[in-house]
């Protein structure tokens, strides 16, 4: 498998994957296909180029353009950042609430923890 020449380290790939979850539908269909193949399915440029019937350079350019667009959407809308912040706050809240349990209120606390778990599972 060829090296990741687009300069995408693991952390960047995770960031782009998250951004794609939020904004991927805004990309053109061909960009979506190539981006998913490269970032999510770990195909290399040659493999994608063969599937798409274009050059490796064409694939590279499309993925770089898609990455810039996704980061641009995040810069303007901030949905992924807000999501990560809220997820972190819910985790922190869950930890704090666990320390506040009072005798006789077990049923209510169970409900609170169930709600927090549901929020975290959906995020």
C-alpha cells in the first residue's frame, strides 16, 4: 500500500472523519465516493483512481479539495466542535452526578444515569 501522500496523519484522519459525519452530504457525489474510499475505507490513491477512471493526481486533488471544504464548513458553522464540547460536558456531568447520590433517591438517580447514558450513546 502506498504512503499517505496527502499528509493525513491518524489524528487528521479522525478529524476529517468527524467532519465528514457532519458535512459530508454537502460534498459533490464524486467527492463523497473518493473521500469515503480514502479516509473511511483506507484505499490508496492508485486504487481509487482505478475505480474512478481518473489519474492519481485527480484523486489527490479531489480529496484535498473535499478536506478543505469540510474544514471550511466547520470554520463557519462549528457543529463538530460544539458536538465534541457538549459530549465532554455530559461525560463530566455524569461523573459529578455519580458523587451526589443520596439514600432513598435510587430510582431517580437511575433515571438520570439512564438519560446521560442515552445522550452519550447517541453522540
